[in-house]
C-alpha cells in the first residue's frame, strides 16, 4: 500500500462503512509506519476504507471487475495541480534539490537556537519545507497507485523516497526533538513575544507529548535514513506487491480473477454454495507461500514494535498508537471492554437473526463464515449496475439533505476531476482519500464497478474530502484531525442518507433489507475490528518468545475469532455460525497488521461516536449543522474530548461505550428483529 517516507507519516483515517442506497459494506484500509518523533511533522493524509467481510484492508471496496477495468468512459483524476508533467520529469528532481537546500539552510539557521530566535518563524519555515516534500511524495504515490505494474515507476518512486529520507534525517529530524525539549519557561516566553504562535499550539503540544518517548538525535536519524533500505519497509512492501499479484480460479473455464473480484462475487451472491466455494478458493489461495510471506512480514513488524516500545518506554502494547491518536490508554481499554461486554451479545443476536432469514429465503442448511455478509434481498430491490452519474446524483442528494455546503464541496471534487473512478487493471485495490496539502488536495481513489457498495464508498471517501477541505484553514501541520475524529464527516453523512432511505421505504421487506445491511456494516466496524485488535494483542505478546510461524498465526486468528463470535455450533458452541471452515488463513491479507499496528480499534471508536452524534442530532437539530462544520473545520486543533464537548458527549466516561452500543447497534438490532417477526422470518 502507501509506504510513505519516514519523514511523512501516513495519517490514516479509515472508515467504518455504512449504507447508501441499499448498501452492504465491505472495505479496507491502507497503512503506515508511524515514527513517534516525526509523526506530526510530515503527514500525508490518506483516508482509506476499512476491512470487513472476509475482506480486510488493502481491499477497501472489493468490487473491481474486468468489465470496469476495460471501461474508458469513467473519469480519471487530473494530477496537473501538482505542477509536474510526469513522475519522470526533471521538474521533480529540481524541486527536491531545492527542498534539500531549504532544509539545509533551515538547520543551519535554527538548530540549537530555538530559544533565542523566533519559534513562530521556525515553524512557518518548517511547514513550507514539509509541504514541498509532501507534494512530491503524494504525487508519486498517487501516480504509482494507478500503475502498480510499472516497475520503472516503482524504482523511480523508491529512489526519490530514499532521497527524501536523507533530506529529512540529515536536516529536519532534529526539529521535532528540539521543540519537545524546550524548557517550559522558554516556550512561555515565545508565546508572550509572538502571540500568533498560539496558532500552532496543537502542533507544539503534540510534539511535546512525544518527549518521554523520543530517542537521541543520532538514533532517530539513523532509523529514518536507513528505513527505505532495511527493516520492515522493504519486506512489507514486498508482501503488499505479492498480494496485489494474486489470482484465483472460480469457474470451470479456468478464467482467473483478482482478489477484489473474488470478494465482490462472494458478497453479492444469493447462492450459499457459490459463496462457500469463493471462501474456500480464497483461503486455499492464501495458504502456502502467501501466508508464509505474511508471517515473515508480520514477525518483522511485531519485532520492531516490541523493541521500539521498550526503547521508547511505552507502557503497554497499544500506548504508542494511543498517543498518536491523542487518546488515553484508559479510554481505549474502556472501549474494548465495552465491546466485549455489550457488543459481542448484540453481534450474536444479529447473526442469529440473519441465519434465520437466510434459512427462510435461501434455504440455507449451514450458516458459514461465507454467509456473514450475504445479501438479504427480500425487498424487490434491483441488482442492476448503478451508473457513475446516478451514483454522483445519489451522494449529492444525500449530502444536500443535511448540509448544502458539504454537497457543494462534493460536486466540486467531481467536477474538478479529483476522483480516479474505474476499477482498472494495474490499479491499487480499495479506496482512499488523499488530503495531500492545502491548495492541492484532496484526491480520491476508487474502484467503481456500479455496485451499491461502490456508491457507499463514494459517499464515504467524499466525506473525508469534505473534512479535508474544511480543515485546510488550519494549515498543513494541523489540518489532519485526530484519528478518533477522522471518520466523523464520512460516517455521519452515510447515517443521514441511511435514515432518509429507511423513512422512504415502500414496504416492510425493503425496510428490513436496509436495516440488515446497515447492521452488517456496524458489526463489521465495531465487533470485527475489535476482534482484529485481539488477534494483534495475541500476536504481539507471543513475538517476545521468538519468530512467528504461519501455523501459529493461524491459531491466534482462530482463537480471536472464537472469542468474539463464539465457538462454532457444529462443535457444540454458542456461535450462530455452524462452522468456521476455510477461515484459518484470512489474517494474512489484512495490511493494517503490517502497516499500522493497533489501529483497528479506531473503526469501532468512530462508528460508535458517530452513532451517538446522530442520536444527538435527532434530539437537538437546532444549530447542529453549524456545530458539526465547526468540528470538521477544527482539523487537528482539538482533541476528541474538546471537539465532542459542544454536543454534550463525553467518551472518557466509563459507561459511554456500553451506552453507545446499546443506543446505536442495540436499537438497530431491535428494529430488525421486530420487523423480521412481523414478516414471519423468525419466531
């Protein structure tokens, strides 16, 4: 996926899917290595879709198809705003060398003198250099993500990445460390002399929170400069490429399909036997060399996480990620406990309901893992492909019903060719929104094939784009929101559309179809993501005892699966699923584990916060749009607690998460159960 320079940290905002039209979500995420020392300094915001279905990250909306790949009429993005004629242009090299000179001058002017010179001027200079670096790296990543089969471009991108790492390590790494080390009295004096410095208070505070975990300048520089050559990055990059090359045989004619097509077909099929075959083909394909490569990569990542946690003195396995998210350990622990205590029972209730409906409507004999995201199509809803124009109209209408301003921003992204639409061969799978830098971004990558999931993805990623545009006023260093708030616009917009569609449904059958699809999304975003977190916990704890084999990882995966979904019914357990056959290797294509350890809980955090925000909207609509737009415009200048305060929400409360689960997921399940009983699908 997007392996950014150590000087740039991929600030991932992954979404938790929801429903637009009659949407069954399935999505994924893409990744990043986060250096706690340099994270706030260079952030290329790629907001991506999260995992669900058996699909996990790196495959956001698993809908690519050969037909779409051959389409020539779907819009491609226009990258001319970057100012480069091509990825191979000498303009890039000249730009980068000028950036190097600016970085050298910056170091000569300010290193060791931040207390004497203007800190405000130093940060402003730093921001400008950071923007120049991100302009190049983002342009290359976007260019490569639609040309993954271009090895010459890959080599060019890698060479420039190495050069960027040298520039950062030699001339910029020191800055975040020195700001963190400033004496409190010196910093207070800087604020007093330059009141405008308060504009960057969030950035400064973030750097200073990292102080207890920073290493020496020499060590930090060595880590940065070497990372493109050794360590996790080359190995994880190789693993990513291997996944992108996978092909699977589904039909008797021997025709091969990629992973996106395979997952799309499985999740859209009304044939239980075909769904089961798809899952078997997927799991078998991941066995052997793929899972061994994934195990090697994950062993490297977990080993590096283990050593850095010790060296940087983090308290527990998640503390490093929590600090990046500006979220206290206690809040994350409370979330995970809440999902275990309240989310798992609701999950089992939902899948028991779904199992009953599928038995009545599809003659299901066994409820398998391949049936988890099966469509519930009892409302006479058309399965015809949705045109791009129709998809745009649907999203525009949905956004406009809540906020005309957000709707206008969405339309501008379409008209300005900021979206790469088709599911073309050689293109990165999934979906994301790249914030890039103010004045240039945002850009969206989709793999649009005309499914309802694809419309949902467009709505979601456009929410990230709107969030970026609103927050650009905070400047490059501070426009990225904390990850705990990054999904607010995207998920909230989807919730508004979902409830509007539900109110317009013409029958109880259609209403139940919508509800079941929505609950699929919420369960995938909340319970499934927390089961991923549990898998990571088991794996990271085991890594201290030695390198991990693929067989061991299979065991940890199945252990986490049973903890969250119950022991399979065929084995006398309490799970609605009769069997977990053909699931043992599915861990091996979840890039989150490799790129952003312990990130996945952010999905659950976001979905539950937005569910609670929506309930707040229903009871207090007056002025709500203004409050929400203010939250989005704040970017990274407010943490989640301060940002949610105006809505009367307090996620630090020990009861917040269980109450959120009951009010959000619980009420959805109650609604679905009630209608299913009325229609005679369950007793």
